[in-house]
C-alpha cells in the first residue's frame, strides 16, 4: 500500500492539526520534484514477501525484517492520496506523480486508487484527468451540510457545492465516492446532525466516514474554546449524535465495518482496512507515516527540510516496535472493526500465554455485554461501541 501526503491547503480549517501549509506555485513544484525523488529512493521500503499480506510472516515474528531491496518492484494493492488537500495540486503535477509511481512500483490490476479532494476543487476537467491517471475512488471532505457550521469551521465550500461535487464525480465516471462528516461540533444540534446524516445518505455515495470532533491543542478551535468564543459539545450530545449515526446508516442499508466507517455492501475502504489489518505501507511526503511490519517511521512534518533533503532519504524518525507494541496494535486495530479480534490469530502470532491474558481481560466486558464472542472472535457490541476506548485499553497489555 502506498500513501502520498500532499501538504497544501488553500486555507486552514480551525480544528485541523494535520500537517499542511498554504503554499505558492513555486513551492508546490519543488515539492512535487522531491516527492518523485522520495518515491524512487524508497521503492524498496516495503517488505517484498509480505508487501500485500495481512499478517506478519514467521520470520517477522522472530523479529527479522523481511527481505527488501532485491530489485523487484513492489506490488501495490492500493494508493491513497491524502493531506492536506491533494486537489490543490495542478492536474499536470498529479500526472507527473502518477508517472513516478508507475516508474517505480507495479499497481495490481484491481488496485484501489483513492484521491482526497475538497468539494470546491472538483471540476469536470479534474475528474477526467484523475480518471485518466487511474483514480477509481474519491474521498470528499464534506464535514457538514450546514453552511453556518462550514463557515464557523472555515471550510471553503458550501453544502450546495458538496452536493454538486458528488454529481460532477458521478457524471465523470467516478462512482466510488466517500464523504466525511463530523459530529460534536460547537453549535451543532442533534436534529442538525440527523439532517446531515439524512442528506449524506440520500446522495449516490458508497462510503461514509464520520468522526467525533476532537479539540486538538494549539489549533484555533482550542484557543476559541479557551477564550469562551465557542462552546464545546457535551458528552451526552456526542453520544446521542453517534446513536443517530448508527441508526441512520443501518436504516440506509450501510454496513458498519469500523467504529467510524460505514459503507454500502462491497465498498469497504480497502486502504484503511489494510491499516486495521496490519498490512505494511509506505508513506511519502512530509509528515507521512510508514510501517514495514517491524517498525514505524514518521517523515518530519517540515516542508522546507523535506524539499532540501539530498542523498537518498528525507528527514524522518523510526521507532522499532516491541513485542508488546505489536500485541497491543493487533488488539486495538482489530477491535475497531466488525471483523473483530481473533484469539486464534493472537495465539498464532504471540503464543498461548498472550491469548489467555487477552481472553481473561475480555471476561468482564463479555459479562457486561460490551463484547460478544463468536467462536474465537471477540467483537464490540452496540453498547461496547459507546465505550470502545476503555474496552480496548482494558485488553491491551501493560509493561
Ligand atoms: S482542508 Fe483538510 S487538511 Fe486542510 S486544513 Fe482543512 S481539515 Fe486540515
């Protein structure tokens, strides 16, 4: 799997702490040149034998990094353009980057190629050029269908523009469309969020991601709350809005396959599902993260330093995962999904003692019906979804 981080936004939304900047055309051009170099420099990053598998190999379980760098191009089952706002790139820059991807990697015929876009940037011309590059899925940052809330968040688009973007994508032949909604926004009522869900689910989209607003430190949103300019939503309203989300998506026939993700049958996001299944991925661009089964790597979120890097790599930090990290990641990511945590897999990867510990920690939650067990698989129940953080942390091993 390949992730490209495009660190440009036309303006900054008040809640966002993703790495991005408002850049000039010259800066963008330099960035694209450097991103092409990074794609070449790191073409051997993905472990070859395990590049597209969902579980660590026998070698990996012993802490041995799978072979890399033997000259064969990595086969990609998905490419995800995120950011920032990838649709801030010029169409010719997007094409240049796709050429670099095709020069150094092999896309599998059924690869999912997702492009994140701001609704304001969607034009028939962009859609046609994206299709020409092989993009087959677009993720639109809609966030809300209330113009008042969109303006409060300093989003660029309006609700009408978001609806029009979906129509333009469809007319241009991209019908695998995901939209994002946020709940728990200051000033957002229960009825207002219900109306957002209704509007989203009435559109011809295949996928909905909906996250509770998280107030991150050092964002304009957190300063506005500290100054009393905005009132955060209370916990009760958050939970009621999540309940509305679960009911509305179920009534629309959507599959609830991850705590915050819903899709029409057959349209799970393959790229994000790969993250939750522990598939290795290469992330390029400033601030992008990578995972090669034994370590996690984070490129520095620093565009000037990224552009200036020469040699054979860009500034980054690497953290080798301990056995405990890997056990906890398996527990955490698996329980987020409707596929659940398979205790047989825990035993296969980490041995019977770890399985017994996890099973023992699950018992109080099974009794309280926050978890259910089907065969060897543990899953969150509907009531467990509302307290998922505490259930997952109870099942994680502490040092
Ligand atoms: S467009 Fe997306 S990445 Fe850019 S500031 Fe807004 S939320 Fe953040």
